[in-house]
C-alpha cells in the first residue's frame, strides 16, 4: 500500500489518472460502482449513478480529482466531465426562471437550463440575466457528483477555488435550520457565504472585520464550506500535543490528544505506543470546524 499513500489529505484537490477496470455490485448494496486503478494497482470505487451519462467505457483512461477523505479513511474521487471544464463559459438551453428558497434558507432566483446531456441544471443568482434567443451563457463554477454548479457569465472572475485561502468579512448574523446561529460572510467579490458560530467562539471573529479563511470544500447542495485560519495552528507546521486517551483496535493505535482550546483530536501511531499524559508531536495537515486535522504521530 506504500505506493498508494499519495492519496492523502495533503493531495485533496489534485487530479490523478486511472483506468476504469470494471463495474461491480457490492454485497448488501444494489448500487453499481466503477472500479478504477492507477499504474501502481491502487484500486478505488466510484458510484456509477452519478456518472452514467458520461458513458465511460471499460478500459478507458479517465482523470479523477481527489475530492474528499472522510473520517473513516474512505476516498472520494470526481471523474473529469467529458464535455465541461470548471471556470469555463458555455451556452445552455433556457427552460424557465424560478424563485426558490435555497439550501441555506435564503430566497433566490434561478434560471433552469438543460446541458449537453439533456439534464436540467440551475444557474444561481439569475435575477439580472436574460436569455439570448433560447440560450443563456453561464460559467461552470464547480462540478460535483456529476452535477454542474452554474453561475451567470458575469461571475467568471468571482469564483472561489476550493482548498485556497481568501479574505472574508462578517456582515451579519442569522439563525438557519441547517447550522443554527450563523455568521453571514461576504468575500471580496461580493459573494455571500455562511459560517456556523458554534465552532469559532475562540477565534476572535468580529463584525465588519476581514479575516482569512480556507475554502475547505463544495457542498453537494451548492454552497462552500469556509474555515477561518486557526489563531494558533498553521497548516504544514508541527506542534506538541498532550495525549488524553489511547485505544487499540484492529492493530491500529488510536490516540486522542488535546488542542489549545481543550478539544479532543483523534490521530494515530503506527509502529510505536504512547501513554496517557505523554506529549507527542503531530503535523497540522488541515482545519475543520475550528479544530486542527493532525497527521499520524511523528517519531520523537
């Protein structure tokens, strides 16, 4: 598995080349999955239902972006769309305008269009755009699970890139069913975002003051997860943490350490054991919900 370790949290957002080997149905799961493999025989699964319209062939070479690694270590890949590229403008066939309440609970006008595959897609923030004949130009902001997330053509230079850092400002507060008490944010391009308040009480975030945050990922509902830079921990640097508890399961040493805000953070140690109250070194490899994401414990 050593050759497969490049598929890690530090490489989220990067694209890799695979061969589509076959389709399978997993036990106790009626869904069909693609099996993909790289040149080192590292194999992964991708759910076919999101990408059936791409009409991939068995044996075909496909490029896939590493999008996510969940808490169980499962990897999620996004195959490259054969027809559309992100941050590129295309013509889409216009269907209708609709007023909706979006997934954050805000009122919004969208334009319903159809894409190359005949699938209906939404152009967000469509209140100021008009069709030209039967078509509307829109930029493909993001692609996730085979779905296009479209914005008006004029938004081309306002798209935030996942896994990069931008400036944000708190412009208000609200309460959302999804997140509870929430900051409303603006970025420097005028886009609106939200940030759950509960995870950032120790971050000294203030109304009308700019702060730097990372775009952690795109939600499947179409909004971005913003993560303020941590007041103490910098991604890529190594810090000392106190061990609070350890558990051994399936020959893996699970270690729980305490961060500077008394949060418990789960990490692991591979070939050595650690004890409660011991101080260990870990590298910060990401941030999530106000907490550092830590590497495996480093040898002292």
